[in-house]
């Protein structure tokens, strides 16, 4: 088996704060890169942090569909607090042969409350 190569194009597509909820939903998009002779991506591991070194505020999540879009939920007010943090995201693809190194980082800063 051959492992996938590092995902590319990671970016923040949207930030939505649904009415009546306590969450901000951040949608990420990326491209999985799988060599022709490799098994399909089975999951994507997303890592979020409050610094670019990924040493503070680290939260890990996994999307088990191997898709190229994912959502991350952040507690209400986290992005709109008086001194809100920026959030940094990176991810790795996983298949039957192993996992990639982390992708380049995507960043989102504070957003206005709607």
C-alpha cells in the first residue's frame, strides 16, 4: 500500500453562527492527494490551536468519511470575545497505508458578532 501525500489548499470557507445556538461553525476545505496506486483516504485528522506553533489551545478532531470538506465547532463568543484569539488549523489525511505529515496552516481571526 501507498500512503496519501500531504493535503493541499486548506482554507476557511465560512464561519456561521446559527441563531439560537451557542456555537460558531467553521467550514474548512482542502484537497486530498492520493497517488493512483494508493488506497482512498479513509479519514482526515484536523488539529486546531490558538498559536501557530500548535502548543496552546490544541483540539483534535477526526472526520471519518475521507472527504475534502469539514466543519469545526467553536463555543459561542470565542471568535467575538473582547480579545479573541486567532485560530490555526492544519490536517493530515489517513488511508490503509498510513498518514501524511500535517498540511500547511490555515488561519482565521476574530469575526464580528451577527
